[in-house]
């Protein structure tokens, strides 16, 4: 059975995650101030985790390029491309809007920024001088206006965008521009069918299979890489910081859970007509991978495999929807950005008018489409949003301590949203999914 090794890998990743948390907490408790712990994180655990992430990251551009171009070319005629494109776009806009509105409502109702004690406030403010804050603020400072942002999605030089997509502070179209080029190339490939273009299409297919193999090999490192990454974060920060920001963390987690079980659950039941519980169970490998890597892009290969094999979504649909969605359909990120802006406004005592809140809603929806699917991709976007409503961008320092755990969680929602979208589009296109409504499914 092809199932066995896969399940044991996901179990191993989960064990790696738990080991990272437990050992990290112990190390933080017993050796918090020790130089030895600091050095072993700096010279061993953190680089080891980075090796795993880099092995996957190096495959992201070729994977996105091949998967999207092939996805579009396989859709064949312009009409089905238009229909599937519209359905994907419609899903993204509706699901993202719902998630942001729930988030903003919860943040207004619970007001997590009001209840922090003065000493907690002071302690948090001290983290604001950290280097990461400065970098995030500097990057956001270089931000462009909306017209330029939209224009940059159409690349002048797609190779430059591919080369610099993961450079923090890169100001061009990045991944979105690479995606645009791949889509355009796929359309042309479908229109220019000849013997020679068929050779090129087969080459793309071959490249896709080779890249998937590279990822498969790299994933063997996942359990250890994940343990090292999680250990590095937990050993440094401990859980105190989670308690100080408890209400904020709880609101974000609560709304993420509502989006996951409530909104996706309902969409799956009503429109995809499958049992949501079975669906979540079938994609648990994706959930664990998203949670432990904090990156939609790193999770993309696993998502592609599981969506095709476990759910039975046709590969031409899953390639198109999931590859686009890894960057453009980020419901968890959008709702998180909305809540965070409101939280920090409350923290600094800035009252946002209804109009300003609507600006936040609209900007968070767009940000969900534009945020890169990489760890911490939200941070520069949040600084931008904060500055646009008159809250100091440095405020982001307050939430940096808990960002990793929230990043892990929102990435789960982002990726599950992509898979829900793929299942929805497949069903609407008349495909038979392997999951059923009934319990035996
Ligand atoms: N880490 C998230 C993702 O890859 C993006 C974010 O920072 O919100 O989906």
C-alpha cells in the first residue's frame, strides 16, 4: 500500500513537533540564560532547521512554474479555463471576506488590546527595539502604492522576479509575477498545439515529476528539521509571552478555528457535499506539514499529492487551484492581519472610525491575496496596514514573540482553504470525489 510510508512520515513529523516543544520548554526552564543554549541554537538547531526549509524552498519556483503552466495547458480550451479561473477567484474573494469580517467583529467585541497590565505593556514595549522590528519597518517603508503593486504583477523580466522572490525587501512582483508568467505561458501552450509544443509540454511534465521527487527526498528530513525549528523558537521564548498576550492569542486562535470548522465545514457540507470530518482527516498530513513549516509554499507539494490521491480531485484542477492559492488564497493570514491591526490600535489607544475599519477590512482582503506564503510573510504587510491607519509601525514588536505560533496556525487555515477551494471547484466542474457524505466514506 502506498499509504503506509506516508502515514508514518506524518506521524514522525508530528513526533518531531512534540519533541521540539517539550525539549524547548525544558531548555527554556532550566537553561534560559545560558550561553551554551544560545550557542547551540545559533550554531546547530536553527541552521539545521534552515537546511530543511531551504531544500524545499529551492524547489518552489520550478514547482510553481511547471504546475501552473501545465495546469492551464491541461485545462485546454479558454472556456473551461475562464470558468475554473472565475470559480477560484470567486471562492477566494468570498472566503477571505468572510474570514476578515469575522476577525474584525471578534476584535471589536472582545477588545483584546484593552486588558493588558501596565507591567506587561512595559515588558512588551522593550522588545520593540529588536532588529526584526527595524527590518520589517524598513521593508514596509519601501512600500509602493496600489497601482504600482498591481502593475508589478505583470513582470517585465520574470527571471528577475523568480530570482528575487524570496529576498526580504524585494520590491517587485515576486511570486505573483512568476505566477502571471506561468499562466500566460500555459494559455499560449494550449493555443499553440503542435508536435513541437507537445515535446515542450512533456518536458514540463518531466520537470514537474523530478521536482516532486526532490521534494519527496527533502521531506525525509522533515521530522528532524521540524524538531530543530520548533526547539529553537520555544527554547528562546518559553510560554510566558503567550500568557501576557493571552487574550489576543485566544481571539486569533478562536477565529481561525471558526473559519476552519465553521466556514470550511459549511462549504464542504453544502457545496462539496462531503463529510467535513472525513475531509479534515484525509488532509491531516497537510495540516501537520503546514503547522510545522509555517509556509504555504513549502506545504504545496504535500497539498498537491494529498488532494489528488486522498480526495480524488483531478490533477488539472488541483494544480491550478492549489498553486495559485498557495500565494493568493490566504484566509488565515487575512483574518490575522485584520485582528492584529485592531489589537494594536486598541493597545496604543487609537480609536478607529467605522470608515477606517472598513479600510482595514478591504486592505486585509487584498493583503490575503498579496502576502507571500513564507514564514512571517504577514509581518511587513502588517506594518504597512498599521501605518495606513495611523498606528506606529513599530507596534509589531509587541506581537513578534507570539507570531511564530500564530503563523503556524494561520498557515494551516491558508492551506486548508486552498484544498477546500480545489474540492469546491472540482465538484462544481462535475468531478467525482473519493470522499462521501456518509460515514463509510
Ligand atoms: N506563513 C503564512 C503562509 O505561508 C503567511 C503569513 O505570514 O501569514 O501561509
